[in-house]
C-alpha cells in the first residue's frame, strides 16, 4: 500500500477539489449544515419542548452533530465512489480500497477542521481543559477506523447492488434520531425507567459510544465511561477487519460490474 501513497494522495486531492470547486469559503461550507440543524434543534428541544435542561446546550448539540455528520457523509460519499471512479478501476491496477478510503479521508479532513474551530470555543465556555482531552485524538482515530470499515462494505455492496445507496439514505434518517445527538439518554426519565431502551440507545447503536466518548472528553472534560472507549476500540477493529475482508472478497469482479 505504501508504494501507492502518491496515488492515494492524488485521489484525496481530487476529491477535495471536486467537493469545493468554485467555493469561496471552501471547507467552511461543511459547517453550514450542522449550524442550521443546531439552530433548529436548539429552538425545538431547548426552547419549545424543553424536556431536558442541559448547560450550554448549543455546544452539547454541536459536538454531537459534527460527529454524526462525519459518519453520515462518509458513508454517503463512499457508497458510489467505486462507480464514480469506474474508469480508473478498469484501466489501472492498484488497491481498490484506496478509492473509498480517499472519500472517508476527505470527510475526516473537514471533520478535523471543524473540531479545530469548535474545541477552543467549547473549552473556553465549558472550562473543560483537562488531561482527558489527550484522549480526543485517540477516539477520533478509532472513529475513523470504524467509519472506514463501514465505508468499504457499502462501497463494495453498492458496486454490485445499486439499491444500497437509497437504502442507506433511508436508514440513516431513523438512525439519526436513535443516536444521542440532541439529548442525553442518561437524564431522560423514560429511558431511566426502561433499561432496555437505554441499552438500545447507548450500546446497540454502534455510533453512540464514539459520539458520547468525544462529548465526554470535549464537552464534559472527563474520560467518561471507560467501557465506551473500550467498545469504540473493539467496534473500530471489528468494522475495519470485516470491511477489508468483505471488500477484498468482492473486488475481483469490480472491473466487470462497474
């Protein structure tokens, strides 16, 4: 894979150029969607419904939204990536994993750019500058591995079955609402009185431990529940190994099906 590093860099550069071609603000546009969502959810859940009292709720919400957006946009971009690069797949010999990996890397770059902007604001407002912040790069790296594994799976499947992207798009909507982005499941009365629901929200949903671990470190200033960091590590390894195995098993006929 090292000998193809230049090709991978060119794929990432090409994705970035295509994503922000002609844009004056560039990567800052990636922040627009989470900001709009944040405003809507702050209005609805913070002022209208007001079912939870969470200090500095906009920051609580923003940390969750940008993490979810990285996951969501990575999968949506990776699914058609092999089809979009079909000409390159048919003409050149290289590790095909580089194509979905490049799309996820582009999303990672924009995710990190937002974290660079969000982190000092959160630390200043919340006063959460603590040694636990050193865990943030580790958790982000685990999240990247998890997302990359998922991206390899959806990219390979969509190359063969073109219904994968529409199904994924539909599935991500309820998945969004089942993820603790705009609420804290630990303080919801209904969730507290139904342990099965809390288990579903916090442990069955594989995105939740990553999101809550990042929020604990950045917004809360503490490592939080160490079980969730362990969960994130196991989920990242499992997703990456599974994604690599599935992709390599299905890549043999890519030049034919694309």
